[in-house]
C-alpha cells in the first residue's frame, strides 16, 4: 500500500483518476481517508506506544453494539467508532494476545459444535 500512496500523493495517478468512459462518466472512484477515519484502520502506523495508551484499543460494556465478548474493541481516531477492518493488529502486543485468545476460544467452540453433530 505504500507504493500506491507514493503514486497518489505525487500526482502520478491524476490523469488516470480523471479518466472517463464513452458516456463521459468518471471511471475511477478512489477515496483517500485520513488515517484512523476510513474503513480500514492500519495499526502498523501507530507503533510508537501501546494502542490502549493511544485510545485506539478500548474496553466498553459488553452489552454495547459491536463490542466483543471480552469488552475490547479497536476504534477509529474519533475514539468511539468501531474500526470495521483492523489491519496489522499483530503490531500491538496486547491486541495480538486478545486476538489469539478470541481465535482459540472460537476454534474451541467450533470444534465442540462439530463433535456434537
């Protein structure tokens, strides 16, 4: 993705982005989001301190919408919007451990369901 950012911010994609089809309709729709505001939250860029210290990994009431069973959730930079896609979660030690624990639990539950069939 770094290469694409490089091309975009240097303006090397401008002609392609402005291209249209035979009907004059724009053929490309690329949206660039400020880090922590889009659909994908790239956590690799936030390695200077733990995500919890930065307010990105939070614990909420488990009864709230979008919150995992353990209450932990990754949020966008506004501090409340759940991050739909978390990219490179393994860069944060605590989040990596939480994901491993969740994955293990999900696998255990799935295996239990399979054996009871």
